[in-house]
């Protein structure tokens, strides 16, 4: 967040439009993953997840109301979701084949073009804060594994015992995935080992009062992943992207998002072709990725504050908050959610 000094070279002004003049109505949109289905949760679990989404929205909104940059709102919201055991990020992350939690995260600042990402960390309590530190306090964009954790120690980023991330629900998901793999179900794969994946990545996109956009994504990846597999979430352009006109965070079957450069593809259509954000997001998430065999969802936000929530799964934890500070949250496809219409 802003506490970190910027050491990356500034992007030349001639290639990146400066943010529009102030006076934008700030907006924050979040997701908690596109893998949720009705049978997954009892009433208490659903209420807990919805409460965490609202808390995350309020935390981000407080930053925007205080005049902080969009990036601070993104990180404030994602930190709440990482700490909440309901989602596949931070505490509550899914397990690898070997029974570990390996975490990935990325941030991108649309106003400056700066980005930071980490992958395969096992001890960083809030991976989104380490991604930010990579962006603001190193000359690099991406760090992985032990090196990323060594860097975290130089940045006062909180490290925890790996047991911190464990939840019984995720452990049982891994046991079912391993069992399905043993029985070699047709859909069983190295990645999920189960007939259905558990997308639960968290993400946020924000537009601040000065017209700056930012995006961030944090995940445990996919259940039963192995060989240090890394998905789309920390790959700039795949699961996370922000520029001066568009910000996207994805959730879904990462391999398909990587091959589609999904987040960048959505924003390129907005920036270069002038496509409407909802049309661009629907085209990539709901048509091109399913046509290739993948599935999932995303949140996308443009510089006018218009939000898209495409997904092609039974549910996606999602929400947004505008200048009035009223959180709007939805989980399943049939849940009503009013959309912000921009300025
Ligand atoms: N996109 C993530 C990955 O493939 C999974 C998710 O969205 O939950 O790692």
C-alpha cells in the first residue's frame, strides 16, 4: 500500500494516459470465487461468507472515502477476504496434492502500469500485501517460493506457520479429490482430481475519486494441484489486469484464463476497440473460455464506474459498493444484484 516506497521506473507519460480529472464517483467491486454451489453451504456458512464480503466492501470503501488511491481499496478488501476462511485465499486456501497450501497473488495499478505478483508462497499471511511490496519496493514484477518469502522478511510482511491456512472443509475437499483420482473418474485430472473444481479465488477492482483504476487477485489455486503448478491469478494479463480504462480480476480454471490472456483481453477490447465493458467481459468469460473447454467468472470495471460480473458457474461470490457506502452482495446466479451504472 502507500507505505511502501516506489523504486520501479516510472512509466513514460507518452505511452500511458494520465488519469482523468478528479470528480469520479468511487466504486469497488469484489469476488470470492466462481465455484460456489448451493449444496456447498449451510445457512450459517452462507451468512458467514456474505458477512465477509460486506466487511471487505466496507473496508475498501473506507479507503476510497478517505481519498486513498484505488490500489489501497483493492488491498484493504482483499486482505479481509484472505483472512476469512470461507474463501480459497489466505486462511481457507485449498490444498495441493501433497497437503500443502501454496498461495499466489497479484496487483496492478492502472494509473501507473506498475504491477507486482508472487506465487507458491506457503507462509505469507496476506499474499496480496507481498504482491504490493514486490510492485512498490523492488525492481521486479514477480517473485516465487522461498525467494519471495525471504523478500517478505525484508518488508515486515507477516509470516505465519503453514498450519494457519488449514481448514477442515478444504482438507476434506482434498480427500475427495484424491479418492476420485484413485478411482480415475473420467474428469479426474492432475489439477482437480475431482469431477468439479473448487474455484474460490478472491479479487477486487476499484475506481477512485481521481479516476484511477486498480486490480488485485489472491488464491490458493486449485485443489490437488501438484508440481508447483501456478494458475492465472498471479500472472499479469491472465487473471489480473488494470490500465487507465479497465480493471479485471478473474476466477476460474486458470489454465484456460492463461491461454486466453483473459484479463488483458477484456481490457484490450475496451481500450483499443471501444467495446462496452460488459460486452467485452461476457465475450471473453462467457463465450471464448467455455468454447475452449474452461469455465469461471470475473469482475470488470471501467473508468466510468460500470461493473460487469460475468460467470458461467452456478454461483460466484460477488459484490460492489459505491459512493453511498451501501454494500451490494450476491452469491448464486438467481440472486438479484443491482448494478452500478457509472457516472
Ligand atoms: N483461477 C484460480 C487458479 O486457477 C482458481 C480459482 O479461481 O479459484 O488457480
